[in-house]
C-alpha cells in the first residue's frame, strides 16, 4: 500500500501533515497570548525543519495573537511555507466565538490579517464559518472581490455542509475546504468526497484531539507498536489523496510522533 505524501494547491505542493496553531499560539480558551511563546515558536520552526509546509491560523485565535506569533515563527521560512488564515469569526471572550460573514466586516478582517502576517497576499484565506444571517454567496463573493484585488491567492471555506459548498462554488473557485474530520467524526464525509471528486484539498481539523478507537483498531495499533494518534493520522492519510491533516501540538516529541505517521503502513 502506497500513500501519497503531498497534494497540490495551485502550484504549491502541500505535505499532507500540516500544523494547526490554534492551541499552541494562544492562552486558555483560545484567548490571549500563549504562556510559552518561546516554545510555540520553537515547535512551529521544528515542524517546518522536518517538512511541514502548511501552517494553519485564524484572526479569531487569541484573537490576533496567533497570526502575530505565526508570522514571527515562519519569518525565516516565508518562501517555503503556505500560511492559511481565516476571517469571519469573532472571538469575544475565552471559549466563545460568533460568526460575522458580512462583506464589510470581512474587508476589515482581511486587512488586519495582511498587516499581522506582514504580507501583501494571503496564500489561502478561509471563510471561518458561515454566518446564519448572511447568504454564503455574499460572504464568498466578498472573498472573490479580495482575490481580484490581489489580497488572496486561494479561497477556502470552513465548517460547511455539502449544500453550502455547492452554493459557494457558484460565486468563486473554492480551492480548499476545512472541516472537522477523523475516524470518529465523519459528519462531513459527503463534503470530503466532493472535494476528492473536485480534486481540491480537504483540510481535516481536530484530527487527533477527540479521537477514540474501537477495540479492533486498538489491537492493530498495539500489534504495529504505534500510538492511537498515529493511527488517526495514518487513517486520514489513507482516506483519500486530497485529505490533509493539521494536528496541533506544543510538544516536539508529539510533533515527531505525528510526522512519523507517514511511514505507517496499515490496512483499515
Ligand atoms: N476551522 C475551524 O473551525 C477549526 C476548529 C478547530 C481547529 N482548527 C484547526 O485545527 C488545528 C488542530 O485542531 P485542535 O488543536 O483542536 O485538535 P488536534 O490537533 O486534533 O489536537 C490537539 C491536541 O492533541 C494533543 N496532541 C497532538 N499530538 C499529540 C500526540 N502525538 N500525542 C499526544 N497528544 C497529542 C495536543 O496536546 P500537546 O500540546 O500536549 O501535544 C493538543 O492538546 C487547530 O490548531 C486549528 O488550526 C480549525
């Protein structure tokens, strides 16, 4: 069994285990500064030095502290890494977030992200959530306008249903989708399958945190001498060639364990 280790987004070849910075770059409740900035920067740089070239953040993480930290961590590697960020969600207190997909709001959001990331263009920009009060076509229409203005290279959408993805595709070229997806959480299987068919990256968020495995799989993991987190990442690598996972960690040991999942050969 051979697993492809990369998938293309435009002309950029993404290594299929990326890095999610939501927890490592913020405080409790994804609020404020991380308590250990030095460690966060070190882990992100170690990830890049070990082949990670896709880093995920959002203006809502902190808010803002994550993007600022990511910019600093990635600065020496700017040309070799794709930084994906998101707008359209407002973090207003620890652990709480609201959607705002109004085009005027999205414009202020993207201008802020460009400044914090110290970039003229964002490689991949996601609509973080669909605002129940704004048709997705309007929010994505705004992203399409920003793309025309040269502020976004690729447009993505996050936390969407199949129906929302199809609506978004009527107003812009959607080049990536980011939803929760794991062995245990297959709510969005139809969305994953659609992205596979359309040949666009599906970014699986929360790939290890909420996983628990059935006995059968646990026996397999034990037999192969791998951890359940590795089992989770290996399952995603095997699921479809366009699935990219973004496990986050504050530990170099966990990081290396996650990256070792590329080498796992297991039949699911
Ligand atoms: N689009 C969205 O709405 C959305 C929502 C949620 C998340 N995300 C993105 O997805 C990324 C990942 O999501 P997540 O942080 O919720 O979940 P996750 O990456 O599945 O899990 C992170 C947690 O698992 C632990 N962990 C990671 N690798 C481990 C290992 N090998 N062994 C033991 N523990 C391990 C980490 O703790 P340690 O620090 O101790 O390793 C951390 O607490 C986020 O950073 C963010 O970029 C996006």
